[in-house]
C-alpha cells in the first residue's frame, strides 16, 4: 500500500468518515554541502521520492488530534494553550506556534510515511512541512514555500530545540522534480540544477542509528560560531582558507572551520559540474567532502566510512559520501545509470564484509516539494 492509502486507512479507522484533504512532504538527500547551512553557506540537496503523508479533516474547534502509523501515542493539543512537552507531537505544536496559533483551525489527522526515521533523510522537516500544509489548508493561509520553510525551521529550532540549519525545510518546501537545488543559505535563493539522465542518485543506508545526535550537532554548530567570532567574521561563510593561516584558532576549531570553508567551495563547484554534465568531477568533489567530514569535522562513523569506501570501489560509481548531519544513517553516491545493479551488489557486499552489517541501497528520484494531493 502507498503512504497515501495507509494514511487514509488509518484516518478512517481512528476518526471515522473520510479525510477532507491529503498532503505530502518529501524527505531529502543532500548531494554535497554538509554542515554549511548554519554557517550561511551553500548546500546542494534534492527532495526524494519518499513522502510523509497526512490525511486530515478540519475540526470546528481549536484542537489538533493526530495519530501516526509509526507512533504508539497520539499527539493531542489545544491551539489556544500550547505548552512544551516531549514526544513527536512537539513538531506539530512547534509549527502551530511558529504560524501564530491565534487564527488557526484545528484538525484531525493520520500520518503515514515512507521516509525512514534516523536515516538522515529529514523525516522531521517532512513532518513540519506536511503539518504546515495542513494548517494552510484548514486555516486559509496562502502557501508560500519559502515562508513555510522558515516556519518549519523556527518550529525545530525554537520549539523542539534542535539548532538545525535551513537546508532541510527549504528543500522539502521548494524542490523541483528532476532537479537538485544549489541553495545559498544566507539569501535563501539559488538555481535548480537538472540531474543528468545518465546519472542516478543512490541512497546507501548503513542501517546504523545513533541516539543523542542533537547534542553533538549543537556542539559542532557552537564550534563554528566560536571560530567565526575568533576570526572576526559574522559567519564562516565570510572566512577564507588564507585567514586560517593567521594562527588565531586552536587546532580543533581550525579543522572545523577548514571543513566549512572548503565545503562551500566544493559545493558551488559541484553545482557547476553537475550543470555541465561533468560527473567525474562531481564525484571527486563528493569524495573530498566525505574525507573532510571525517577528518576535519569529525561527524563520520566507522559504518559511514565503510559504506562510502565500498561504494567508491563499486562499478559505475562517480563518487560517494556520507549525507546529512552524520554520526550514523546514510551515504549518497552518484552512479552511472547503466551500472545500478552491479553497483548495488558490490557496494553492499563490500560494506557487509567490512562491518558485518546488512545495508540497504535505494535509487532516489528527485521529487517536487511539499503540496496537497488531489483526491
Ligand atoms: C542536519 C540539519 C541540517 C544540516 C545537516 C548537515 O540535517 O538538519 O540543517 O545542518 O544536518 O548538513
């Protein structure tokens, strides 16, 4: 069954009757540019063809009642008196809070998702954007993808407490099918770049998950902010590799800053290479990105390293790297469209030999951003 059918079925079972609307948001995979977004830098993500779906019906009061196929407990709250709690419902509450709950109409909703949790595919941004899409429909708010990305981002940072950058929400909201997007995270602008047909984006899930990633992530972000302060710039986006030679930074902060500055350059170059169809050059930049995340930013893991290396050695691979926040989750590879089968087999076997883990490989097609589904 599709996520749409599952959400509709769950809705009927829990709330009775038919949903009035069905909305979707994709997850995302980042081709290159990690830990750059909160440094006002550049990223090159695309939305993937796996959705989180909410089947919903407006209520005549200001209550939200949501259930999810992957969660035991429901999320129930009153828009007039939002209070912080723990659990998955905080993402929905955070979105209501960021929209300004005063004029919002309540709803009943059932959630189903094909985006694996903890795999580094931004299931949380998808939940935020899909929630915003439901509120926009039930409460008559015009759907402005950029504004809604900012709403999701505020929900996650200021309500949930994860100091993430804007990449995930912005790509989930604004993605275009068949394209990645080079996003300038300072100006929230940037071109959509078509993915050439002879290349396929592959997701390589290491099947490893890690708890407490938030604190590590927030720690890396704090290091970047400290490095920028010590270098006398507002954000590392404004620093250059030459300024690092002045010796003001400790070895650790220097390595963090070096990653960010070089990753920004790689990301901009990679977007040009993709647009020009220079896939080998693109893949080389992906490989460099992984090595920098491993050695300088230290957000890799032995499983991510083993997967990236196994992928690079597999037939048809242009390049491979860890994707997203890191510590566990997935790698991404760019692969020759005619070698997908052989690539998958060899990469998974290599990863298994190295780690004993059974990984998973999926072809990702670049999808459109969040929206409603015609019933
Ligand atoms: C997580 C965050 C993003 C971004 C990546 C790393 O996915 O949500 O904002 O910082 O990590 O690039």
